[in-house]
């Protein structure tokens, strides 16, 4: 089983792919795999504070805002979802 303290759900898309639902679709597949096949208890996702698009994807996937912090030189927000909520 994976080390759950190090599991993050994320995406990186070329600008031309923005707004087409790919991040949401890929994120949903990641959630399904992590909670189903890997039986993870919790996933997190991190985004820059100003990255409203990624924050919206996290919310669409059911992740909840957990807080704001400074990580790797940037101000970020982090979201999480537990298996029973997914």
C-alpha cells in the first residue's frame, strides 16, 4: 500500500487544454483508482492561492478546503477528501 502521507491528486495541462473538463475527468479517475483499487483513506490536492481554476476542479471533485500555507516558496491552499466522502 502507498504511503498515505505522501499522496497528492494533481494535474498539469497545456493552456490550450484548459476549460475542456480534462482536469476534472482525470481527477475523477484518480480518485476512483486511489479509493477503489489502492484503498487509500485520504487524498489531498494543493494549488497556488490565485489558481481559481484548479481550486474549482478540486471543489467539483468533492475536496474541501483545509487551509492555506507556504510551500516550496509559494502561498498555497490545500484541499482534502476522505474515502467515505468520495
